[in-house]
């Protein structure tokens, strides 16, 4: 069993799973772990994410294709209820996969509160479809090609040379997943809970990709929205 499969099955909180996985990564692929730590240190020092959308801001409109090529629009989701938007780096990111599996486990509770959930990633439909199929993801995974929407949300960042070098040593080229874009840009992982008027009710943005919004906090934000209406 891989480290990912072992950790994903642990009966602990998402934050603990991510911490345990990174600890194992440091022992198994120390150069990747070091490159990731350099990335986090660089982004934190630069204040990455400080200009991202905040609670009370209106979430920007989007029209992005899902894994089947259907265009999905913000206003269509909001006609049905609140929306949870999760920005993720891609199927190659074990931390994102771990988060998406937790969100899938929480999806029924999100729907029971009248809300919807989407993931936004800079990968082509070939890879978003594979992600959904391989991990049983039941909510839409949308393609933000060239990170245009992430840029509008002030979330786009460069992975940097250390991460590129560590990945290329293992034969991984992000351009293959991102429609030929070789810039090595990804979004800062972020979660937004948006009410039916399009206003952000809760958010989690952290340049340290090992930190994600707890599913319980998402549900709490949705409960608060419901109590207001």
C-alpha cells in the first residue's frame, strides 16, 4: 500500500492526515519535501494570498468547463443554493487529492444543507475526468486553463525552480496536465463558502498548501448562512 493510500484511510482529521503525509514525504523523497518547504517559505515571506478575496467580498462570476465539457456558471449554482468553491493544484498533488476525498465524504452533508460544491483546477478535462473516476469524486471538477480565474481571484502563484527540478527528476511536467502551459503556475489552495447572493461567507486561503479548510468549518459556515435566511 502506498503512503497516500495508507494515510487517506487513517481515522483522523484532515489536518492530521496532511501532516502525517508530509512527515512521510520527508523520509521518502526528501528533495521534494525540501523544495516544498522552500516554496512555502518564499510564498509566506512575499505575503502570497494577502490580496485574495475575503469574507464580505462578492465572488467573481465564472463560466468554466467541467470534466465532460459542460460549461458551469456561478449564477446557475447560486440559483440552487449556496456554493463551496475549492481551488486545487491538480491531480498530481497528493495534498489536494486528500482534501478532495474528505470533501467527497462531506458532500452529502453539504447537499443536505441545500448547497453545492465544485473544485477548480488548472488541468485539462482528460485529467479532471481521470481524477473523478479514480477517486469517486461526485461533484464537478472545473478546468481553469492557464489559471485565468485563479489570477482574477489573486490566487495564482509560481511553483518555482526548486519544485520544477524535483519534479523533472521524476519525469513530471505540469505542461502535460495544463494543456501545454509550461509556466508552472498553480493556484494557492483555497476554499470559499458563498451565499446565494454571491457574497463570501467564509474562506480559507493559506500559502502553505499543507493547510486546508476543515470540512466541519465548511458545514458550520453553511449552517450560519441557513440560519440567516
